[in-house]
């Protein structure tokens, strides 16, 4: 019973990657839209976009780390 609950919890933790993918897609699309409206600010927009994507990616890494800990610690 416990092993099944751990598997379910690990699956839910990995779902953080779904939100990360959606968030990164939104960040990139808005950055392209902003560059299209104001091409002179391309460097500033790109820097902010990369920072936002990097911060968003940490959520997926935390979800993966949580899933791995659940799987290998609670056997």
C-alpha cells in the first residue's frame, strides 16, 4: 500500500514539469511579442527572458528531485 502511495506522490511531483513547460512557453512568446513591438530593447528583453526561464526551470528541477527522493528513500 505504501509503495503505491509513494508512486502516486512521485507522479504528482513530476507534474511540476507540465507547469514549467507552459510557463516557459508563455515567457518566450511574450518576449518575442515585446521585441516585435520595441526592437531597440532586444538585449534587455532577452536578458530578462533568460532570467525568467531559468527561474521557472528550477520548479521542474525541484519536482524531479522530490520525485527521485520519494522513489529511492521510501522503497
